[in-house]
C-alpha cells in the first residue's frame, strides 16, 4: 500500500493507471476509520483494479465553533485497517496542499442541500461538494463510493456529478451499525459510556418510525411524532431535527406512495449525531 500526500503525484499515478487501462475506485473519508468505512472500501475493491482511499479532514466543511481541531485522528491505525482490505493507495494531503490561501472557487449544489443538515450547518455542503470535486479531479476515479449514513451528502454528490458531467459512477453503500443498532461514526469516539447508551435513542426512533409506516395508512406527521416520542424520552438527547422527506429529492411533504427518508440529527451531550432510514412505499 502506497501513501501519497502530494495532489500532483496522486494525479500522475492516476493518469498512468488510466493509461494502463486500470479501473480506479475512490473512497473519500476523514479518517478515524471504522467498519462502516471498510464496507465502502470492500465495495470499491470489488469494482476496481486500483483502489484509492483518501483521508482528509476537510477544513472547509466545518463551521466556526465546530469540531475541526479536535476531530479524532489516528493515521497509523487507519493505514493498518486499510491494508486488510487491501487498499492500493492512501491519498492523505495536508490542508495547504489542497487549498491555496487565495483560492476563490466553490462548487455548490442548491435545492438538495437547503433543508435537513443544510439549515443547521451553513456552508457545510459547499465545503463537501468542493472537496469531493477536487478529489475527483485529482484521483480521476471511474467509481466513487459513499455511505448512506450521510444521506444528504450522497444526494448532493449525485446531483453534482449529474449537473456538472463528472463522469464518475457514484456507488452508495447502506449504513453499517453496531450490534445494538447505533450507526457507526468516527464521532462516536466522543461519547462517554452514559452518552453511548443515550445515543441508541436515534436508531430506536427510526425503528418506531418504520413500525408506524408499515402499520398501515398514515401521514408524515405521525411518523415524525412516533420518532420524536422515542427521542424525547431520553433526557441526554437534544433533538436538532426529525424530518420525513422525499428520498430522491429530499423535498419536504413527500408523497407516501414514493420512498421516503426519515432523517434525524440530535445532540447527545456535546456530540452531534445523525441517522436515517429509507422506507419503501
Ligand atoms: P467520514 O469519514 O465520516 O467523512 O465518512 C466517509 C464515508 O464513509 C462517507 O461516505 C460516509 O457516509 C461513510 N460512512 C460513515 N459512517 C458510515 C456507516 N456507519 N455506514 C456506512 N457508511 C458510512
């Protein structure tokens, strides 16, 4: 497994690989890897002859007062995990190699990023789509793998690729959960043992939403209420939003004869967690 930190060097390798007829898959991450990330890597491995994992804690997707500086990092452990897949190239640039101080260009996806996390984290998705566009230009992948854990991010990137003709196939991977249902996340490392218990409320709330939806004809308000009730019972959980939207467009007030997305963001102590479920019509 090779470690590349220079964007130009990464591009040279990608171009050489393309010229040899290799199929390149890219899995973008911010590191501090867990089994959810590894599921993405295995999907990328299946589709490619050159598998590139990027590890980059992207400063432009963090707002002021968010956790950029204290985001968990452990590059050696990450590399040991990536070697088990195995990954061919780890692309791990430092922020100054990715952003020059006079950089003034952004990639912005509008409608799909307005609601849900977009309303609570201004500028977040602009940072995400900009860095992913840069990674696509640097790594030149045929495939890029993203988790449904960050469902709005997945939809934003699918839009960007379609609207701007990136020619990269976006491969979604379902959410990987701990045995008790908690969605795996690098940020789970912030949770104290008590908070870890409280955090279960998110997946339990989604289960309540699913049960309400499958119990027979109902409306989105009832689904939101069922999930909210479960979350409000837990003192340590502060709800940021519980929403039901169209799973394709993420538009509010979805028709229930189409797949819907139930999305939750909540703070457990100081830690902001998200989770979601897609419910088929
Ligand atoms: P992150 O390192 O948190 O930016 O995540 C990198 C990629 O891994 C994103 O595409 C995430 O959606 C995906 N991911 C993170 N956690 C999970 C999970 N529990 N299951 C599936 N994919 C995940």
